[in-house]
C-alpha cells in the first residue's frame, strides 16, 4: 500500500501519523507527504472501488455547493493487494460540540441549494448569456443521482426517478406537499459529523437528490445532534404538515439498511415502524 500511495501521490515522504476510524465498514489512517497530510481509507472487499467512486462523486457534489465543509477528495484507486483505496484531504477534526447551530444552518443551505439554483435560472430566463458563476450550475428536477453511491456497502440505484416515487406508496403522507429535490449527504448520523476550530465538517457521504426530510431521519436515530442543530435547520426549512409520520417512513429505510448490514438486531425496529405506518 505504501508503494502505491507514494507513486500515486508523487511523494518521497510517506510517514504514518495516526490511525482513525474509517467508519463502520472501512479502515482509515493519516499520512504526512511532501505536499502535506492526507487521509486514506481502505477496504478489502471486491466492491470497494464502486463504493469509493460513489463517495468521491458525493464529496465533489457537496463541495460544489459551497454550503458545508467536507474533505476534498484526491483519488480513488484499485488496491493491487485487493479492494480499493480512497485518498482525501486530512482535516484536524474533533467531536461536534460548539458548532451545532452552524451545522444546522449549513445542512439547510445544502438542502436549499438546488431550489435556489432553480429560482436563479427562472429569474434569468430569456436573457442572453449567463451570470457570473452560472456556467456549470444545473437545476435537478428529479430524484436520484448521476452515478451509483453506496449507503454503507449497499449500492443505491442511481436512476433518476419521478418526484412522486414515494407518493405512489403511501399517498396520505404526501398530500398537499410539493417537493423540490435536494442534494443530500445521504448518511448524516453522529458518526459522520465533526468540527474543526473553524466550524463543522461532514464526511462519508452517500449522496443523491431526494426529499430534504430524508436526511433528518437517520440524524435523529442515533443522536449526536442537539436542539441548536434542529432549531437552526428548521428556521430555514420549517416542518411541513405530516413531518413526524414521514420521519417514520424515512427511518424505515435506514432500519432495513442497518438490518442488511449488521443483522437482526434491527429486526424489531423495522417491524415496529412498518406496523406504525400501516396502522
């Protein structure tokens, strides 16, 4: 692995400076190189390259919005020893504490970004040329993503779908609701957020365009976010009628996903949520 990293990063110096969690599925560690510090995630599974490519795409998409800080991706590589390697910017992070409010504001800004793009495009419709910064910005009008991303190691179908995809299943939960697709982090739980001295950071995304409420479902399942986060978020994106019931629907996805990853410990939560939705 060290030889691969030296070649791909074009560095003579490669000094291990610490191990850190790469998440529930990957291993991670940091290195000092000629150009500074990098963080390296590794996974030995055969599908790891697909997973890391999706993470790179997610990191790039979120970074392009300039709303919430996220590590800069550098390279996703096949590991000749098996699996794959993801190299990204190293950030000196510690547990989220002082910047809960700011994170709430930044996540809301991320979720509103696509809507703001659409509003700007409508405003300038019919004008000749494009405004500054508009050249590469596109409005997304459907759920989905342009490539496969993985929530954990399970691929999420990238095909763009109609806005009413959930409404066909449980229509009463979406009556009177208009949904503008939001770019989501996709796996926003307490283990995927932190802060630096400058502000909050999110990482390990599994992005796609979806309903902004989906993001809050997993955020509320495992803790890590205090009332300052939620108050700041909802000051920018207020709750719509039926919010609590839709939270159950979106948590159901995460319970099933965790059941697939970690076993039957999540069976009870899955079945209870199903019964609650159907009652």
